[in-house]
């Protein structure tokens, strides 16, 4: 995999609460937040933490996380940049895991490249999108990813082809191995710039009509995965439909409430705590199980300790 010509600035460390770095605006403190923007920088940081035997986790844009109300007994490496790190070679794109997914979608559209336009408006970073195999409208990042540069929890760097990442619907093997995405290479196709930019505007308008504005209504997006079809001929069914049919829009725990326009989205209201979100998610899963005998699979990930959490949880992110 060709390395893009990314620079390597100094590391920044702070001790602010994690609520400032998640789209849910929830979460307590940790031992320290280490900010990394560049691939070489995050590699060096992880190796240093491993060498010093310091416990850590890595996050990106914090768009798919609910961080606990209890302080985390670890460091948090925040691999994130608001300045896109993207290199173009024909129709192949190399992008850092720290780059925002929407910035990648903008870059592709402006350069007349098809294949990633569905990602328009999806919050979070490219790295997080790869781990969760982010997608929309029947498409996913696995469709265009050819390879990725990873670093293991023990600090070992590796290159893996898409076939080694175990992609599935909103899932990948990376959730199990804990390997972190440093950068990825995507294979896109030539398209017409004007049409792609128009498609981008259409998608933004549709998302605005159905999804909360994160600046006013903090959330983590769709909480549960859509329902897998019962046969190969079928299509996935929206989890939000099952939740609404089961009466999910009336649910509320503390300051955690259901978004009026989408039964599969929990939003933060006044006085909301992370524990409220966790307990509301359990109620959502329960009513669908009772009415339809379906087990909802969570898409949003919890970080830290929660009252009533499963006894078999051993990871910080689960």
C-alpha cells in the first residue's frame, strides 16, 4: 500500500471530559486524551503507550459511542483531523483513518469519483467507518476498500487486504481483534462531477429531514442495526419500523428520549446521563422482542462501566 505524504506534528494531551469529544455530548473523564491527526503520529503514540504498559483505547469522531458516567481507567487516543488527509492516484484514493468520512465524500464528488457518495453527511471518521463497515442505501465502505494499514493493540503494524477484514453488515473482524485503522486505500470509479455534487445535495436534504441536527440534538445516530432478511431474496427491514410498531416512540428514561422522527434514534435532553441511554436501549430491545420475537443487534457501542451491564463484558468498548 502506497503511503500518502502526510506530515507529523506534535502530540497534544488534555484532560477534558470525553463529553466534549462525542456527538452524544456524554461521558466522564479518563487518564488523559492524546490527540493524533497523522498516521505516523498515531503509530508512534500507540507504540509508546504499549512500551510503557499504559492501558488505552482509540476513538475517532465519537459519533457511534456512548461513554459512561464513570471515569475511564485508561488513556484515550483520539485519532481525528478536521483537515482531510487524502492522496489521489487516478481513481485510487489513500486516506487517513483520522479523516472525516463526509470530507472524503466531498473530496470524491469534487474530483468526479463515484463509489462513496452514499457516505455524504454520515458523521465520524474513515477509521470508524471501516471498523463498523458504515453504509447507507444498500452500500457500504467494504464495497470500495481494497486494503488498509492497521496497528494492533500490541503496537504491531500490518497491511491487510479487504478480504482479511471479515466485513459483514455494519461489522468487521476489527471489532474482535482490536486492530486500529491507520489509513486505507479505496478504489473508486470515474463519474460526472456535477451529477455527484447534485446527488450530494439530495442526500443532505434527505438526511436533514429524517435525522437530528447534532448541534441541537446530541445523539449517536441509529442505535440498532436493521433487521436481516429471512431469505436471500428479501431486503433488510428498518429497525425503526419495528420499534415504532412496538410503541418505542413513547419510551423515555431520565433525559434520554426517542427522536420524534425516527424511533431508532435516542437523543439527549435536559439532565441526560449515559446510564439513561443504556437503560432506554434495553427497553427498546425488550419491546421488539416481546412483540415480534426479534433480537435487535446494537450498532452503537458503549464505553466503560454501566449499572446492569452484562457480567461477561471484559472490554472497555463493548
